[in-house]
C-alpha cells in the first residue's frame, strides 16, 4: 500500500507542489495582513493540492502515448494504470469545486474556470510553441485564488504577483525543457526551446527572470511591503544567477539539481520575506 501511494505521488510529481504553494501563501498573508482563520488556511491548502493533483494527472493522461516515447518520461505510464490516472483527474477536480464552494461564492463560481486553465496547458504543445506561457498561467492561478479566498474580490497585488509567477515559470521551464529538445524537435511538438534553439532559449530565460524581479518589486510596492521584503529579493537574485550558471554548462544532471534547488529556494524565500515583513 505504501509503495502504491509512493507511485501515485511520483506520478503527479507531488514534490513540485512546493513551487506554487509559497506564492499562494504569500498572497494570502498580504491579503489578510497576517494569517486568516485556520479554516481559510486549510481550505486554501486543500484546494491547491486538489487542483494541482488534477492538473498533473490530466497532463500525464493527455500525454500518455507521447511520454512512452520520450526517454526522460518513458517510465511514467508504468507507475499507475490509465484508469487510475483518470480517477486522479476527476476525484480531485470534484474535491476542488467542493472546497471552493466552502470558501466563498466567487471562488465557487470561478472554480471551473481555474480547472479549465490548468487542464488546457497539457494540450498546448500540439498547436503552439509557447507552451511555457500557458503553464505559467496555470501556476499563476494560485496567488489569485488565495487572495480571492481571503478577500472575495480582485485587487492589484495578486494580479502583479501572478504576472511575476508567469515569467518565473517561463524562465525556469525554458531551462528544464532543454532536456527534451531532441525529442520535441523529432516529434514536431510545440516548444520554445525548439523554436529559438538552446542558446537563444537560455538568453530568453534570463530575460524572463529579469521581468520576474521587476514584478516582485512591483508586488512589494502594491502591497505596502517594507525593507525586509526588498532585502530578501537579493537572495532571490542570487538563486536565479545560480540556476542560470548551472544551465549554461548544459549538464542535464546539473540542470535538474539546480532546477529544483533554486526554484524551491526562490519560492520559500519569497513567502518567508512576505511573512517577516507583514508580522514585524
């Protein structure tokens, strides 16, 4: 049983939840100017886990045959059956809609829209090279959703943060997608790395992360954050420089390591900086 649960968690790459969660948490803290009720915190957490599980499972099922041919992903379909994969789409989707209903009417009304956005990414590689932007949009739903869960209305800060998340994702996924360059080119799949080449994609990734830093500064201004938050952005810059230096060596093992370490660090530093600034 434990082994089966491990295979499911690997199938949906549960460990990568750490990337999106801190941005949602930061948005939540700013919206509440502290912590909202335990009820809202738990509902946001559960909603995020449900949405991400459904999105990742849909991605795996949608790309089932493609993944079988890609050396990097060839073992995914062996982790669980396709039937289980579909159940990991539908059950968490229903859970997400239910939890959204428990949060507030606006979140419930927008919950199908959020699911449509996170599912749509999985289909984009079939007709566009700009798949990373669609994936960024899917990830950007989280800080907006967290804000809506607390406030029940839209505002500028989460929209600015969501824009930053888009550029953050595009930047690091351009680096990550280098691993699939040969396969995507051979299969004719949409990829910015195939479109612009590896050197061009690495330069574009640097540009995207430059925009991310601008968005994080603007988020701080829109949210009324102070010196602690802005000082922490220096650490974010350092992590991004580390990631890009590792990518420049074109060592796939190094890219994987830098990908997880630096991006987990960026998101963690962000939420800790927001919390430290708001609570002091």
